[in-house]
């Protein structure tokens, strides 16, 4: 059997697609570690930042240097956005943002006949797998592509136009996944825009909530403008987790406008207040970019005010990274690296206090946790509100457990099994 090794860079969608490919390849090939000898080396590329691009190039160079006789396969966003890059000169198989359902077929043909294929037209690829191996929660890709063209983002160029999965096929796939996982995370590039004919995201969640074995449905993220009454109803009555990751990206209207984000800070805050009225135990987290071109000290101060007012459970804060090919990269008002770094540190400091207060408010309360890994006397996991919990017991992964929070310490919430293991 020929051997393959895989390196996956970038986002959850790449991770999902790589798992799908592994499942296909494992029928006829043997997987080895990336630093071992293989016949085929596969890189799932990413172009979301210049650093991600440079990592992609680095891995391709490494394969060519260390394994000159092996086949090299490069897949994904970087291929789609820069398929004329010199680095691809000696790559045997390039696949961009579509035809991912055919990669195994291409590899088979390539191994037999050195076939070279190149991606041309995007369509939604189902990439359904029998089991999302090695994960306590399963991921289901429901949507791909984006038509929003935020000023800092290369994704619309890399992954193409928005497209969604077939409603009924997704339900069938979720049923299969629920045989192995209690929780399914619905992923996509712009998940809130899921749309298949008359079926929208809320309807998909409603149908998935009817699957008996499934305990929790989670959204990888959703835009504030896409949260409507139907989605809130699914949190109240269906199985949609009481946690939403809503990327705000900037804390002032001026920067939101420069980023082409379609809302104001007031609209964002009003909306989360409305959601909290309906779902009092909801936790909301966000992504935030600091040091976007033109962000003055005053605009950054507004960002800090926003963070204090929003009271979010966590913030993924990124210093702005200039991305070639995007509108923002052409701006003359780039912010120096040391200022961007200092601003990201300030956000982390302010948010730390907020997160700690939220965590402390859970002491004595009960949460339901999906268990992940046991290590050093604790089983880690995440609650339905996506709180990181360390349970003082050894529990198999993938179980739903009721846990009472007893303390918060060293960046984690400590809990004990409160009563019965749910399942
Ligand atoms: S919504 Fe904006 S940030 Fe998100 S993928 Fe689309 S262009 Fe990028």
C-alpha cells in the first residue's frame, strides 16, 4: 500500500475537508506522520494571512527538498487565489476551492498516470464522511464561499461565491454523525447565509433538532445581521447551543465602515441585548481586529469602551495583518507593528477581567459538559455555553456530563460531576 502524509493549515473548513479526504484515502492508502517517509504528501493550504501563505510555501519547499521523488498535492485557498505562484511549479496536483470530492480519484489517477488537474468552477461539495474520526464533536460543512468582500479579507477571492449544501442530504449526514457524536457544529465560511431553495439556516437547525441521538447543535459563527427571530426560537425550543460566536471585527463605527462591515456598533449592542432578553443564559463571544489601517488612539479607545459594554465571554483578538490582494492592504494609513501588538495586549487585559467575572458567576451552578481529554487528574471539555471546564474525574471522551462548577483557577473552570452522567 502506498503511504500518504498530510499537513492541514488554516480554518475549520480545511480541517473538515481534510478529514473527508483522509476517510477516502484510508481505503487504499496508509497514513503516516508528516515527518515520515511517504509516497504522497498533501498540504491543505491557507491564504487568510501572509503568514499562512508563507507556511504553505514552506511546507511545499520542504517536501520538494526532503522527498524529491514523492508526489506533492496542494489543496485549498492558496491554490485558488495564487495558482500562478512559482512555488506550485513542481507540484503534481493542485486543487482549488472546488472538485474536492474528486481528490481521491485524482490521486489514484496521478499515482497511475501522473495526471495533473486544476480547479476551475466552484460548486458546493458535500464531502460527507461516515464518521468524523478522533473528534468528540462532529463538524458538518453546510455552506462555502462568501460574497461580502470585507476590506481586509481574501476569502471571497479564495473560496469563490456563496453556495450551500442540499437540505435533505445534510439532514441524512447529520443522522449518521449523531451515531458517533452528541454534538454537531455547523460550519461554513458564511454559515448564516445558508440557503437551499426555500430552506434557510433556522429551518435546517429545526430539522436537525428532531434527531433523537443529537444533544447539541452549534454554529461555528454567525454574523450579527443574520440572527433573526427564527434562530432565537431554535435556541429556545430546539437544540441550538446557548452560545453564539458573532464576529464584530471592530469596536468603532468608523473602522466598521472602512472594513465594509454592514452594521454599526449600536446595532451590534442592541441586537445582543435583544438576544440576551430572550435567552438569559446565553454567552456570546467574538473576533476582533485591532490596528486596522486608520485606527487612531481615539478609535481604539472606543473599541475598549465597546468591549466593556458588550460583556462577552471571550474575544479572539488579532492584530491586523496586511493581506495582498485586499482593499485594506492598499491603504496608506497602516499602523506600526508595535502599536498593533500593544493594542492586542490591552484588549487581552481588559477582556481577562470580564471573562473572569463571567466565570466566577458560574461558581455553584450546574452546566452540561461534552467531555474531551483526560490528563493529570482532570477531564477537559466544553459546556453547552462553550465554557472551558476541567472536571475532577476520569471520564471517557464524548460523554455529556452534568457538572457543578466549584472554582476558577489558572485560566480554567474547575468542576465536579454533579450527579448522573447523562450518557
Ligand atoms: S464575511 Fe467578511 S470576513 Fe467573513 S469570509 Fe466574508 S469577506 Fe471574509
